[in-house]
C-alpha cells in the first residue's frame, strides 16, 4: 500500500536517475564547451600575438640582413671596401691534388674518429 | 460534487491563465521559430574571418623580398559615440594621434571611418584593454618590404585593401592572395568571444620565388643611386639577365618608383646599340666579307638630297668590325643598304623588337618598329643606327643575351615556377653570332667601350648614344641624350648580360663615357661575388690592378 502511494518502483527510479544523470551530463558538457570555447579564443589571440611577434622579429632579421644595411655596416663599422675580381685569390679545395708529397700522404691516412654516414 | 470533477475544475481554473502563455509559446516556438532563431543568432553568433595572409615574394635564393605581417586597423562606429571630443581625448594617447584629428574623423564619418591602420601588437593590446565604446578593431595584414626600396619597381605595391596595385603584386595578385580562416564564434553578455568551430580553414599560398638575385639587384641599384644622387643623370636603368636561360637577375631603376617599371613599361631610341642588328644580318647572310672595306667619308655622308649622315669622328676606310668598334653611322648605313630592308626588318623582328617579350609584369611596352613599307632608303639607314624606332630595355637585353649565348632568344623569365625556360627562336646562325661576338669584344678592347674593360676578363658589348626628342619642339634635342651600353661577360662563357641606360646625363653624354663604366663596375662586382676565374689571365692590366 505504502509502496503504491509513494510510487516506489526501482525501475522507474533508475529511469529517472538515468534521465537526470543524462541531463546533468549535457549541462556539464555545455558548460565545459563554453569554458573551452573561452580558452580556445584566448589561446587563439595569444597565438596571433605570438605570430605577430615572430613576424616582427623576422622582419628585423631581414632588415638587418638587407644588402644596403650590411654594406653600410661593413663600410662604416668594419672599414671594408668592395672586392675587385683581381684582388681575389682562389685556394684549391683539395690539398691532396694541389699539395706536394706530404699533403698527399696526409690525405691518404685513415680517419681517426668514427665515420659519419 | 464528485471529487474527481472538482479536482479537474480546480486544475483547469489553475491552469487556465497558462493557456495564453502556452499559445504564445507555441506561436513563438513553432510559427516564428526560424525568424526569431536567425535574429537571436545574429545577436550573439558571429563568423569571424582572419585577415588573409599574402604569399611571400622571395629572390632566387629564397631571401625575402616582400612579406605579409599581421597587423590591426581600428575604426570608429559613429552611432556608438556620444561625444566626439571625449572620444578623441580618450583615444589620443593610445593611438598616438592628436585628439582633434580623431574627433574630426569621427564627426566627418557617415557611420564608419578608419582611425588608424598598420598597428602593431602593443598598440592592439592597449586598445583591447581600454575597451572604448564606439571603437572597432580589425585584424589585417601589412605588406612589408624588408629591403626597403630594393626592386620596388619590379615588386610593385599593395593597396590598403590588400590588393596588388603595381608590379608583380598586381600581375601575380591571384597567385599571391590567400584565403583567411573563417570561424564560427558566439559572444557572451560582456561581448567576449567564445570559439565554436572552424567553418573554413583558409589557405596560405606558397611563396613565389623570383629569378631576381637580391645581391645583383643591390649592386645594380647601388651603381645607379650613386650617379643619380650626384645628379649625373636624370633617370637610369640597369638590367641583368642570365643569357643561358633568360632569367632576369636584376631590374634596377633610378629614381625608384614602385608604381612604375621603366624597364618594361618604357621604350627609348637605342642609338648605336641597335647596330648589331644590321651587322648580324650582313654576317649571317654573308653579304659582307670580314675584310671588306667601307668608306667613312671623313665623317660626313650625303645619303640623299637633304639627308646627311655624320659620325662623331671623321673616319677613313673601315671593315665591319671597325665600323662597330668606332660606332660609325656612315659605315653601318652603307652596310644596311647592302643588307636590304627585308633582311634587316626580319632580323629585328626575330630579335623580338616591336613585340612584347612576355615578361609577367603589367603594362609592358612593345616598343615601336617601323613597318617594312616605311623602311625607305633614309628610314633604313637611320634605323640601322637606332633612330626612328623605340625598344624596351627588356627587348634590348634579350637581344644581347641572344648574341651572348650563340643565337638563342629566350623569353625573359622572372618567376621560378619549376617550368623550363621558354626558347623563343634562333635568331641567326651560330657562326654569324660568334663573328658578331668577336666584333663586340673588339668594341670593348679597342673601340668606343674601352671603359667597360675589366682587368683579367673578356667583356663584349656596344655603346649607344641617342639624341632625345624635345617634347616641346617635337624635334631632336641638342642638349638631352640617352647614353647606353649593352654587353655581356665573361665573353668566353657569358654568365651575365648587362644593359645600362642613362637618360639625360650631365656633362659627358657618350654611352662609352658614362654607361660603359657603370657596366664595368657592376660586372666586376658580380665577377668578384661569384668568384669567377679570369678568362684572360695574361691581361697586362691585371698585373697593374693587382699591384
């Protein structure tokens, strides 16, 4: 009699509890989605700020490496002058071919350290 | 009364007031659902689009010539501003603009007006934190050129809307323009953005690699700037091409102007640099023997009644090589008479004169070549020494490249896109081209272009000096000239074709005196830069230079 009055039916309770849990899960999911949405947005802004900073730094590097800037620094700070072709001296890369007997023998010696592949 | 009925009536009475509410709810939720939903989402849902990045422009070695940097622009929404003066005063320290200017822009705006563009990250952050009502901020992309004015005539210009306005920025606009990322976002009650999802991931195009060499470009511009700043000429251009494949390595102009590229858009009367056409036609068809002599008429030759051709120096008998060395107008006029109008015209066309070269730059000039029917005795003679016609610098550069490489005319290549260079045609036999090449070497060795010599290296080329047409009188000026030199080096195995054109030089005006030294200067720097070994190590001048 009491059971009927209180409507206590374990299966019904389980159903309501399940529905309640689902409702709570959906609410939680919505809250989480919103929270993550805020975070994504703030991270996106941060990423954009960092990208902007990287771009600024890259620009500074490029500006510093610009030929006009390099030439000005080489001229004023280092006292360099442009080379003429006749002032250049070419050095042979392979001493074994260009050198005498000793360099040739030296070049034939096995390497001391492990060879890199 | 039955208890059930009483309960039903009581419940009905209690619920009766809810009926209109339910009806209203049904009306709003069912009948007007779509309309209201759209309106609601319009209130808080947004599509945010990031500014589309524009592709980088790189030189042939991958060094940046133009790049897009993230920036911000801010604007005023006049409808949301109550007091323009207060608005201006609040923003002035943040934007570093006078308050009066901001107030004036606000008052003048219909509803919207830009207040400042190209803002950096720091300024943007300050504005975000300030939360000024009526102020909007938009992300943008700023086009930057890290090398300053270097190659700006080629690169061109981008407008405030991010569209190319001139140069490669205009001609390659589609290829350079990216698509910004689009995102669905919603805004909360405080106006803060909540990310929802990416609706379009956007597209950043790959960088466009040019054939230009940043260092060669700098060397060319430096050579022009020095003369230009000293007032040695009014305008000047230098173009450098690789004769082996037609790749353009440098296009420099003085004064620099990103909206105009005279190397492509302008045409000029070339003067004696055009003499190679008549000479090559004569050699190619074996019309003139190498040892055949032509009288220089002591510097004055009456071609027809009333038409006299003069040379700057009186000359006696000359063979073709000497005609080129001394740049004799009389000699070349006699040669071209033998060649004939048809052959001369055909070869000029074969060199690409009178037609666009196909360079991927806007506003290319085709130059002007007289039609064959206009090449009368006088017309043919003056054309042979480069008068009465107009060529674009790019055409002249291509023609000398064809001579440098043994007779192949290449389409000028400006973009390294992985496609092989386009061979336009063979202009003349290899034998004839080699003979002309030897004559051009003699021009530098002992002719009018001796100041183009570089100790230890063989160079070849031809000088040109032409009177300019006075725009007021429409006659040839006696004071304004165009001095030019077109040549290549090292002549044993040409790597660079260099064209120097100086308009209205002050003082000395002969191409050999003003343009040829510029060629030598740029050429020697290129040789040193690339470490090219001398192709004439026994040059006596080499020892002098080394000491």
